[in-house]
C-alpha cells in the first residue's frame, strides 16, 4: 500500500524476492499536466508494469465494503509506505502479522506526513527508516527494525528521500524474513512533521541565513523555496550561507546574488522565474534587474 516515488523501491523489492503480492493499493489517479488528464501515481504505474492487481479506493476509513474486500485477501501482512490514507482498525487487524509501515524517520522523532523534509529543515545530524507495526495512533506503533544514515551540512531532501527509499526496501525484506520482536517506542523525544503546504516554502529574510539555507534544501522540489518580487514569485533552487550584513531582504554588493538576512547573508545560486527554466544567478541577472540596495519581499 503506497503511492509516491518513495514507495516504489519497496514494491520492486517485494516482487523480486518472490513474495505473493495479492494486491497493490494506491491513491486514485489525479488530474495532472496542462491537459489535466487522469494520471496514475508512481506506485500504480509500477504495479501495472509488474502485472499486479491495483486497487484505488478514494476512502477506506468508514467503507465497510472496502474493509471486507481487504480482509478477503487473506493476508499474512500488509506493507504500507506513504499510502496517503489512514487505515481503520478493521483493516489494521485483518492481516495475520498486521500492517507494517516503512516510516522515513528514526521514531519517535518526526512522526507524521513530512519526516524527510523535517530532518533537513531542522538540521538533524542523522535520519533513517523505522519499520513499525501500525496501530490506530499516528505513527505510534511498536518498532521492528531501523536503519540510520548520517546527514551533512549540505544534505537535501531529494538525496535523503532516495537513500531512505532504498533503505526501506531492504529493511522490509528483513522484517518479513526475520519477524523480529516489536519494541514499544520511547516516550521521550516525540516530534511531529506536519503535512506541508505551499506557505512552508516562503523565505522570511528576517530569519538567520543558516535557517533559510536549510529551508531551501528542505523544500525543494515541493513546495519549493520562493520569495515575492515585482509581482511574481521567484523560486530559489539552490543557495548557501555567505558573509555580509544589511537590512533583512536587502540585495548586497558583491557576488551575485547575495541577500542580507536576520543574521548573516544568503547567496542565491540557482533560481527560476514563473514560466521560465531554471538558471544560475549570473544568467538570471543578465535579463532581470536586482541591483545592490534592492529590498526583496
């Protein structure tokens, strides 16, 4: 049970290992692109390529027919990875070994919807994957296995996403083969990573440069890091802390494009205007005026 790219390596690993996959559950196809055509999610496409049955219920919480259809699969275990729907108790209890979740954090840190972004945004020294037996609480279930990965000062969400997706695929195979005992999560150290919105990408120049650098690395590719200027939103694809000082949001003299922050300055190295391709700061400034002294919104 999964939907985005993060879940695909686990599906491929389960299939390659010879597990009997009775069905694949994903989010329903959604309109996408300029034509707004119904487009299946990455797990849906991967499952079809493997010749597997795909089920796409829009909701499962109170749909007793879906509960009965799920129970009729007569499962040993359900593997859940970023599915996107909350499973009700009848579905959680249906498989003999329960529902095992591939969660992209070291629980109990960063329970919730956006653990990868949160680890980058908050400058964590490490992240990882926890294999957890699901229960009705939000990522509160007992833990079976975990894997860890160190994070550096320039780590990004896409890099961590791919590393944890591959790690999760290996760990779920181990969990199914070894059936390790489940250990309750510690009561201390609980944090939550709420579902992201577009507003999470807005750059607030009154914050320290280090915090804005982390936000740029955390929020790309979605929702993206951005700031308003001259009636449009400029997206910042890459940046780095730099020396300099001035009023927050002030474009400073020196290497393009450096902006004063609440503490220090941030050098914007790769940007994108609406409807345009991504470009290096030097290339952007050849056709877009941002002279020293400009105040950015």
